[in-house]
C-alpha cells in the first residue's frame, strides 16, 4: 500500500484520493510502530533454545552472514560511495531472514520437522541475535553522529538513567514473583508504561531505539516466564495488528520512485547478490550433510527478507546517515525477494521432493475414501 502511495505521488491521478505522508500524526504512529517492532524482537529471542542448536546450524548461519556482509558491503561501498562502517552495517542487514514467511510452506509439505525445515528455522532463530547486534551498532553510530544541540551531560545522564532502570528491573527478578497482577489488562498496562517510560528517557539522548530494546530486555528478565507468555500475544496484537502496518506503509510511501525507475540494474544486482550470498553459504556449509539439492533449497529459502533490516535502514534514513536513493533500492529489493522467494522455494520443493508430495497425495485420497 505504501508503494502504491509513492507511485500515486509520482503519477497523480484525478478524482482518486490517497493519503499523503506529511501528516505528523501518521509519522508519529509510524515511529511507534518501529519501536514496537524493536520491542517485540526480544520476545522472539530465546537464548536457551539457541544454545540447543547444533554446530551445523551455527556454521550455516555464520557462513551466510559472512558472505552477505562481504558482498553487500562491497556493493554499498562501490556503487553508492558510503564509508566502510556504514557499508558493513547495511551489508550485515542483507543477512536477515524472514523465516516466518517460510514456515507455512514447510508445514504444507510436511517438512517442518525434517532436516531442511529445522535448519531454516534454526538459522532464522540464531539470526535474531545478529539482527539485534546490527541494531545496536546502528543506534550507537547514529547517537555519535546526530547529537545536535544536546549537551554531553544530558546525553550521559539520559543513558545512565536508562541502563540504571534496566539493571534495577533485572536485579528485582526474585521480588517480581511477589507481584500479583489481577488480570492480563493490568499486566499489559504495566508493560506499556515501562516501554514508554524508557522511550521518554531515551528522547533526551536521541536513543529511543536503544531504549525500546533495553525496555524489552529488562521486562523479559524481570517478569516471570508465565507472565511473559501471557502478555506476549497481547503485545504482538497491538504491534502487528495496528502500529507495524502503519510503519510499513510509511516505509513504502517514503520510496523515491524516480530513482527506482532509473536504477533497475542496481536493484537487480542487489537482489542477485543477496540470493547468491545465501546460496553460496548454504551450499558450502550444507552440501555434505543435506545434499546438493537441499542445500540449494536452504539458500533459496534463507533469501527471503523484509524483517529487521527495514528497521535498520529506516533509522539510518531518519538520521541522515543514508539518502532516500539507497533506502529506496534496499526496500525495493526486499519487496522483490519477499515476493519471488516463496514462489521459487515452493516450486523447487514440489519438483525435487516428489516422493513427499506423492505420499501426501495418497494420504489425502485415503482420507477422502474413508
């Protein structure tokens, strides 16, 4: 929808009204959506589960991230002329995986519990850690580049209060068991209060993104596990059900259509390079254990994006670290990969795993006859 708005702004059509983005209320909700996405990231990370992953999955993750960072940062450095550090940050964002898009496909082919399915899900889980690392690097870099008129004392004081509050909540983990929240609504309001408290303090040092991450880390440590499970769906509902869609509309509407129309080759280069890096890492690391075909399937599936990488480049754009040309190219390439990868992945599974499909078909026929 955001992309359609961007096209409309480039090719205005009479008698058709589409909202333009210069409304402060809309931009405010989009920013809240980004903070909620950062906040929800922590709920997706389970360090205990990640520790149980095999060395094979860790190796695949490291190889794909290494190749994506090398190839991606090289393209940003050569084609767009950004510094090495910014190029590496953006290159690291190339390695992100939107495994949520692939899980329904794996379920459809009964491959969730097979080696290929478990590897994809495992790599996606470990990838969350690197996404948080890239976000922290971006936040620290942005903070050092865009302090503006804020005095050093205010920045230090704000950051000190943020980390102090986070540490206090973590230290009070045992005492948190004594808290008896009467209902889920009260717990929800408590979590939202902590989030916005951290965001409010973070504004003094222009570190609201870091504040959202710290609030999530502190709450996940402070609250008992059962209470986290109870509130997780509520937080995701308000995030994915309202604020996150507004954020992604803003992302699409902020694209520079003029530059995209004049740069199809660069878009193609980024799309091909991103897929090639994932395929290369998966093939080198997985051909012996998974076989050649499943290694190619693995690399193809891991190429799906449109996750935290969008948040990373949005923070860079908002703070003037990158221009809207590079921003538009990365968003467009992510959209293309999100569209073509699931289709290509499904067709490859159907073609290369015919015995599985035949078995599924026979089971369906038996059920119908019965």
